[in-house]
C-alpha cells in the first residue's frame, strides 16, 4: 500500500472537497481524485460518497479517517524528532498572543527570531481570546495572566506586575487617599477580558489585605482599549506593567497607592500536547525568554 494516499484521503475529508484538498497539497484535483480512487481499490471499500455539491465519508470512510489522522500525526512527530535532533529551526511558526503583550513583547521577539533564522517565517494572531490549540493550526500560544487547568503543556517564561494607574489630573485628586477602600467611588474603567474585572485584592505586607469592589462607568473588552481610555482620562484602572511602563516613566500616567500591591501575573508559553516540540518552537520561546530577562542578542533589528 502507498501510504502517501492516506494524506490525499485525509485532506479531502479535512477540507470538504477535492478542489480544496488539491490546493492544500499543491497538486491538481485530478491527482487527488486518482489517488483516493486507488486507495479505495486497494482497500476494496468505498470511503467517500461524491456528489456535485459536497463530499461525504461513508461509515467505513469515517472510521478509516480517524485512524489515518493518528498515523499521519505519528509520521509528523517522527519528522519533528529528526528535525529536533538537527537543532535547526525551519518552516513557518504559527502562534497567538494577547494584543497588548503581543505588541509590547511578541513583535520584538518575532523580529529577533526572523533576524536570527532568516530561512524561517512567522504568522501571529493577536487576540485577547484563548484560541484552540487542539485544532492543530497553531504551534503555540503566549498567555499573560493566570492559566486554568489544562491538558496542554506549559512553560513559564516571565511575570508581570499589575498596576493601578490614572492620568495625571485624576491622580492629583487621589493624592490624599491612603487605603484601597477609598478608591471605590472613583470612576473606573473595567476590562471585560478578565474573569472578574471589578473585584481587586490589594496587599501591603504579610498582614494587610483589602478587597475593593469597583463600580465601572466604562466597560471595554480588550486590555489595549482600557489602556487608551485611561490615557484619555475616562477613569482609573488596573493595567500590566509591560504596557504602562513608558507612560509612568514619562509622567503621562501615575501609579495610585504604590505601597499596595496587586497579584503578580505570569507569562506562559502554552503548547499543544505532542511528544516532540519542533526546533522552531523551542527557538522562539528561548528568544522571548531572553527579552523577558533583558538578555541582549547582539543582533541589530
């Protein structure tokens, strides 16, 4: 049996048509049709029902496709193992990251990556939504914050501090405030990308703890939107230090109650479950770790 035909058959069912399968594989539609027909002939069974409108798998075809997917994934892992042994990143790296952290940290990291490995390419999807790594279209995801229990593989590569900030004019009005509870009545911009955007827990030492329930006058669903609203004077809010550090240094934003701390968040690289991690993934994660740790590469970019 020609095992290459498994890839042609799987592509037809994955894409839903012979035409799209041919485009994915870089061959003609006639070649795909011919290879699937020969596979059915070798098996002595009908795998696909063809019509002018759509392609459907037979019962035998569905069962066979499930096994083909496993076989092809094992073959991919075998190639990844050999590539890993060679230690040379290659191909296209596909990842996702939150927009705010992605702009501040991932863009410099991918720039350093393609400078260091000129034969590689990168595709990044910036979104505050958690995309499905199980679908097989992404090599990794970068998460900023707190992870839920998952079957995915995780590597912690850094952390960030949460900062309560406001524009200078509002910060002046808050200058006399001493306790987090004093902030409850102030205008607050809520970040709906967070699980509980209005409840914040402050600590000052091993004993002092305060929980503040804010009332939002503005609710936005991305961290970047909250950041711009705060800079425009819409209210105060909690933002990550990697986003507001330049504004704090320039005096455009001010930290409120600096003696009180908010929980520290983590920066994580999250991988789909796989036996082997391609060199392109390991190389990028190491570069992002370098940037998080302030390690200079010596490369111009």
